[in-house]
C-alpha cells in the first residue's frame, strides 16, 4: 500500500492573519478588528436600535446610548500559569451605528501591548 504524506499547513504570520480577518497588526502579537453595524441590524430577533433606548432601571444609571460593553475571551478563569485573556472587545452606540473594537492576542508576549492598545483605543474614541 502506498504511503500518503500528511497534509502540512503553513502557519500564517500575524500580518497575514490580520489581513484574512480584515484587521490590522497594531503591535507585535496583537491584531485589532473594527466593525460598525447599523442600528437597524438585527442580532437574532433583536434589532440593535433597542440599545439606544434601553433603560437599566437603576437610579442614576445612564441610558443605553451611553453604555460601554466589555467582553473578554480567556484561556480559563481558574487561575494559575497560562491563564490569560486572548481576545478583548469593547463596543458602544456611536451615532447611528454600534461600533465594536476587538483586540486578538496571537502570542503570549503581546498581552501588555493588547491591554495598552485597548486602553488607548478607548481613550482616543472618547470612551
């Protein structure tokens, strides 16, 4: 029986991965992705327009147009070596759109740069 060579896939470098994802390499080991969704866009059954008028029902809390959403994806939350956030996302209503920014970690050494990029991105956007 003839031997079949295993398939080999070349690993994309960070610049190639950023290009495929539609993002930019903002620091070594960190890819930034930006998306703007019209408020008329539906996520499942819900249109994003509901975010503008959302009422949290908490005294003194801002309405939905002033909320900042934060999401992280981690390698685990149990603690210990190797636990880190590899994706950090911020989103908010911006005029007639829902703006989403995400920072994807591609190497452990990029974690400080990812956190700095997210803080800088939020600050420069006035978030």
